[in-house]
């Protein structure tokens, strides 16, 4: 699977409206370096560049979902969803990414 899930701004606005109408608190967060917390499911390798000194040209196995890999967005979404489920959060039936 090689997609990145995006929550539309309309869904966010509706969630804010519902929270305001029901006197609910809103919690938000931003995850920096998100992809570096997610492992890849596929085997990816490259060759080390000049910045690796004497190891330049040697094969390097990539174990973290890096920006630029096609599946990184999907891997991050799956990882975050599983983490939130473990914390007893549930998805909205109207939009599973909220």
C-alpha cells in the first residue's frame, strides 16, 4: 500500500464545531520526525554516499520509513493508528482518520 492518508480541513472544522457545541476539550499534537519512528515493511537498500567516508559505495539497508519512500506515509499512518488504539482511542465512523 503506497498512500498517505490526509485529513481534510472540512473534517477538522466539523470536529471543532462538534466539540464546541458539546462543551468538549480539544487536544492536538504535532509529531516531529514522524517517519523515523516507523519501521519499513519492505526491504530497501541504497549505496552509501561520500559523506560516509571510507564506507562510501557500500550497500546500506534502510530500516526506518524515510521521507521519499513511497510507502512511508502509509507506514506512519498504520503505526500511529495502532498506537492510538492501544491508548483506547477510537476512530470516527464518519472519517476513520479522525
